[in-house]
């Protein structure tokens, strides 16, 4: 197997950035593949609660050589954050400056913040002398912190609307996105992986919608207790009619999203900007 950078002589900024970005996509794939598996197990009543990134990190912390795996995963997530910065600030994907392009880049920026929080959570476990329960703030505590700021209700409402936009955007991208155009693979491979990408993005978008509603209600009512985390969002899906089936389908979809992240780690077109000038 020959990787896209394998034929280059020596190491350059471009080659290093490409390798880091691919490493980051792989880390994202591991997180979502694991969350999807935990969600599927919850739908089958094999475990009590639907999956979340915190549970994935906690499971990894309980394995042999835990710190090694956590350092690899955390490093990969930070690498992905760096790639998101290049995409959103320096237009690494050459989206341009149209209204649609700015919307895409804003979504990439929000994604960078999200994965930065995940990476920080991973290294919180690494820093503990004996990896145990993660002691990060719960969703309602985080919401209370935001509400304590000037115009906190509006800020929290804005966060909720941002999550809602990400959810709807993921669903639209899953339904209409041109995934093959961003991959450097042959036509047959691109044709086979496109349905995986569509299922993954639609499932992730659907999982974000209850989470957005929780945060929006917390902002509108100025009550931190209304906020919930991603795991609670999945549990809200399970509470609907035929909820176990909905949760199982969502779990499979999240696994598909993780699988497509591995596809991107291998074949995504990555063109790091040579001149780091915001544009």
C-alpha cells in the first residue's frame, strides 16, 4: 500500500501537515466507531446507557497500557484540531469566500472547538496518577458557567442554535453531499464508500438535534438543569416510539461515520496552504 506522501523526498511542511491530518481523521474514526458500538449495545440492552465520548475514553483508560493509547488518541485529536484550524482560518480546502464557503468554514471552526474539548478530556485522564473516573464538568455545570456570563442566556441560546445548525447541516450533507469529490480514490472505491458517508452524516445529524433542543431550552428558560450531554441526546431518541430501533439505527449510522473517517484518513484530498494567511 502506497500512501499519498510516500513518493515525496524528505519531509516538508506540506507532508507533515498531511500526515497529521490523516492521523487526526483516524482518531475521529476511532471515537465515532466506538460511540456507535456502545449505542448499538445500549439499543440491544447489553449495556444500561447509550454511548458517549466520555465512556469511550473511560473504557480506554481501563485497558492495559492505557496511557499509551490515550496519548495516541489525544495526539490524534489535537492533530485534527490543527487541521480544522487550517481549514476554517486559512481555507485549506480552497472553498473561497462565498456565503456558502463561509458557512462551511464556520462549521469547521465549531468542529475544531468540539474536538479540542475531546482532546483536553483525553489528556485529563493521562494526567491522573491512576486513571479513573473523568472529573469534567457535567453539561448542566457547563451551562451554568455560560449563564453566569454577561448575556449568558443569549450565549447559551447561540450555542444551541449552532448545534442545531450542525445537525441540520450534517443531514443535508449526508443527503446531497459530493463525498467522492473530496477523495483521491478510484471511481469504484468512491462509489462503494459514498453510501457509508451518507448514512454516517445523517445519523450524526439526527443525534445532534435533541442535544440542540436541550441547550436551546436551557438558554430560553435560563435554567442550566435543562442542558444535557450527547449521551442524553441519544437516550432522548430511545424514548421515542420504536426507540430501540431508532437507537440501533443511529448506532449503526455513527459507526458508519467512524468508518468513513478511516476512509478519509486514507484517501481524502489534503492540500495544506503554503502561505498561512487568513483568507
